[in-house]
């Protein structure tokens, strides 16, 4: 594998105003929890992956101030704390691919999955508990980094410290699906 060092990843956390109440609810019991034979993916909202106190702090605007001067990327903020209710259950998340590693043939083998595609490297990446680290069992064709996808599989609490960003979640059985609202 080769690392894609220096990739100009453009992530942005939009925090210009106090976020509007999203109405995010806890995940309903999964089909697996009800003892059914088949397990259905449940669409997960990224905000469900943040502990309640961190989400409240973000809503109060307690994140770092965005600075658009200088040439250094702003440091990542937030914690690696995860939410047990979203772990070990079949979910799908809408978001974007940030390549980390590829095969010699240029096929994607490892990536970060993030909630939005950004516009400025001077803005910090999302908090670690808003990023999923994915290692694919079989490499795939490099997807369009500007296109949204659904990431489907089971989330796990697993810390990754990477030069691009840290991640609190991982998915080993991941599948990328075209985004269709």
C-alpha cells in the first residue's frame, strides 16, 4: 500500500450560526434486537454518533474559531468518545470518502468517511467521533471524492490517529453505495 501523503483534503465544519434543532432521535431497536432472522440497515444521522454533552457544546458554539490566515491546517477539536447505541448494528451513513491508501494499481483500500465535503484546509476537520476509519477487505475503484455515498456496515469504537485527522469509529465490513435520498 502507498500512503496518499499531502492530499489536500478540504473538510469544513459549518458553525456560523447556532445549529437548528435537528430532531435527531435515538436509534429505534434494530431488527436484530427483536430476534428477527434478517437484519435491516438503519440510516444513521452523524449527530447520533456524538455523546449528548458534546453535541450540546457544539450547539452552543463552543468549537474553535475558524481562522482563514496562515498556511497551517487548524487542529482537530472534539473527543474520541463514542455512543454505545450506534455500535455493533447494521447502519448506513451518508457522507464523503477521503482516501488514505491505495494499491499499486490505484484502487482504494483505506479511507476516512466524513459527513461533508469541505472548502478550506484552514478549517478543522470534523471531531473524531464524526469520522469513520474504513479498511476494505478488497480494494475498489477510486470513487469520486466530490460525490456523496452511503457507507453501510457495523460501526465499532476504534481510535485512529492519522496526520489528516483522528477517528473514533471504524467499519471493517464496509460497503459503499451510491447516495440516493
